[in-house]
């Protein structure tokens, strides 16, 4: 009997860990998974509901267009910051997240800014700004007022500095728990 219980539990865990979204996972008889099982999946994935684990951190696409500062505050309210990007693999993973949610490469806010000092780019989450994927001729600080980082700019889907008061969707990031 113990072996049967262990086998059933292992099948449930395997089914849950292969689901796209743990909160939407279903058991064999198509009932909603219990909160205990969902908590187990959260610990397995390390990201709370609505967040997706990518490259060891938790990311969330926010479709509502906000100004850069509003988007940062929104991410902070959810326990994170606007996303920082540290390598090409991570950048492509964020792009896939955006395409998965809106079926196109939508231009969105990232957490980069140079508002304190021109060309001294910083991430809003305090991480080191060690990776860059600027479009050709960027950052150009057009008219001296472009201080916020956007991704998926033009058909090249690279970075651009833009006016922080424009309203765009965003991607948030936070550490796993």
C-alpha cells in the first residue's frame, strides 16, 4: 500500500512539474489541484503564480502600458523590479516570454536607465550593467531626454533609449524563493 501511495504521489509530481503553469495543472480526474500540491509545485519551480522561471530568476510580462517609473513601481509592488538582462540567452528567454503572451515581439520597458548621469546605465534592481544589446546608433539620447531602456526596438529587436514618459508594457523580475 505504501508503494502504491508513493507511486501515485510521484506521478502527480511529474504531471505537475511538466505543466506550463502549475496553478492550471489538473489531476487525472480533471479536478483542480489542491493548494498543498500547488505549493509543492511552487517550491519546485521557485516562482509564484503568474511568474515564469527563466535562467534561474522569476519573470513576469505586464501587458498594461505604463510610464517607465510607473512600471518600476508596479514591479516593486509585486516584489520585484523591471527586468535586468545579463546575457544573450537571458535576452532571448525574455523575448520568448513576450511572444508567448502577446504573439509578437512587442516593444517593452526593461529596468535600465541613465537618468542620474548620461551614458552611465544602471539597472533598477541594483545589478551590474554588464551586458548590452543596443541597436545601431543607440543609445542616442535624442533631444537630451531619453533615459529609459526599451527592448525589441525595430525589426532588429534590439535595445533603444527612449522617453521615460511613454506608456509601454514591461517585464518584471524577482529572485526565486
